[in-house]
């Protein structure tokens, strides 16, 4: 299954309502009337306007138009201009999310919500609606708070994202190692090496650039499929040698999905969707210093950047995972004090399909893994209900079936 890597090693926690009676209220209906009970300790994303609609998504968790090819930020839209992160703001290992926050498409303090992420992914990167929901939900089931519906795109912000006066679980944010953030990243250290697996590493960016020059040209390096496939392989080989406590389960395959953004989401449609150095360095916040090394500034799109003309779909992401891994297959396992132990697992890339049945299989595969992963959240009952409430209506038209798992609020309550 294409999304089996997302929750393969997470043990499912029994769904026991009696263990979490304070969350039974979720099943009474919408929580909009309870918003005043939650702390308002965040700046919030900049609202969208009719003057600058982008792809038409609003801060309501609904679909936009999917009509891309628009300039981001739009000329004259000063509310979405780049700003350095404010003091105390959260930023993490994902350049795409950092970019959204630096432009106010997510809350500039880095404490975001489900609706902000779903709208931001659509409006900035022209991600297909169901794909935006799936990617957002994957972030939440790993690192978000289902009660306040908040998530840090950086480190632990439990005191901000939690419900005032109640303990709703510890959520490490996107920077938490072992969830979305894993070893063998593109431009972040492995956690064991220095305990910082979320900050930009200019040396690694320089290595990625060298690979791009090798697979294209030194004069015009491209961060395309060929470069990303080879560099992912090189990073794995390096980590096997340098990190005596490397952990590389199938869960790490979502790093391959992240790599697809460099040639699927970041290139500008105004430049023929070319993943060149100007574009990729801007999204990574990479700036070359006088000595030739790479430093870091705030992430942002390059000038006159236009998003994709057609929406980015789950097929683009999962097909990218398949192809990148198939180009250089790697053994899943772990270094234990420098000795490699294989997990003896095999990943068989899917062939994919452009048919409606193929699309349905992709969506249902993603939804099923999201539901299963929700069972391992700090508050599994609340998280599972959150997923059903938000994602259930989006995925309902695909008629997904998961034996043994409730797929409705009514089924969860029974």
C-alpha cells in the first residue's frame, strides 16, 4: 500500500471512550460554539480577500477552484508580503510550511490550524483539495492537538496549542523527531549527530547542489527527479556510515514524498516549471556566502513566482515516492551502535493509475492510514473524532471501506 509507510511502526491504541470522558462532548456536534473556551494566543493567518483570491480557498476548510498559474504573493497584496519570523515564532524542518508562515498564509508565529493549512497548501502551491486535506491530517495525527485544532510547525508548543485549564496531551510539533521529522533528511542533520534535526544545514544544501550539478549541468543545476533520486540515495549511504544510531523504517519514505515538492510544487509556472537554483535556494532560505558556503535566511518564493497551473495530486506525491525509491532501493533497518540490523521489509512500488478507480484507491489508502495513525495519538479518541469530523466529509464520495474501523461520528459513538 502506498501509504503503509506512514503508520507502519505505530502501535494502535485501543479506542476506549471511558478512558477519555472529557472528549465525549466532541460527538454532540460542531464545536464552533466552544471556540471561546480555547486560548487565543496566536496571530492567526492573514484572511483572504476577493481582491487577492489566489486559487479561491478560504479559511473555512473547503475547496478552492484549483485554477493555478497565479503569482504568489500577488502584486499589491501587502498583507502577504514576506516578513521575518516575529520574536518567539516557531519554524521547523519543512521549508514549504516555513514559507507559508513567513508570508502569513499560516499564522506568522508558526502556530497553525487545520483550516489555515488546507487553504495555504491550495492557494500557494495549488495542491488539490483532497491532497491538501490528507497532508494536513497527516501532520495533525502525528504532531497536532485535536481539541484546540492547533499545531506547531516547529517545536513543542503544548502550552499554546492546548486547551486552557486542561491537559490535552503533549504534542511535539513538526520538529519532533520520529514523527514527520526523521533521519536522512535533505538539508537537516540526523537527530543523533547533534540533537538538532530541524535547523537548516548549509553543508548539506551544498551537497544537494553538487548532486544537481552532476545530474544536469554545473552552469544550470536542476533539482529535478534525477537529482533528488540520486541525492536521497547518497544521504542514506552517508547516514549509514556517519550515524551509529540511524533509524530508517518504511515510515521514512515520507521523506521521499517531501523531495517531490522540489520539482512538483516549488518550480514557477512562469519559468516553465524549472526547479533551478534560484527557485530552490529561495524556498530553502539558502544564501551563498563570500567563502562559498551556504547560510540561511527566511524561506520565501523567488520574485515573480507563480504556482502550478494544474493542481498537485496524491498521484504526484505517491508516484514520486514510488519512483524515487525504485531508482535506488534501500534496506530498511537501524544502526545499533554502528552495527546494521535489517528490518527485513520489502517495499513494492505501485504502478499507479490515472483511472477514477486508481484515484479512489490512492485517496482511500491515505485516509485509512490517517485513521490508523490517529489511534496512536496522545489522545486517540479525540484525534480519531477530529479526523472523522474534518476529513470524513471530504473523503466520503470515494466510498472508502475499512473493516473494523468506524468511518462516521455515529459509528465512533456506538
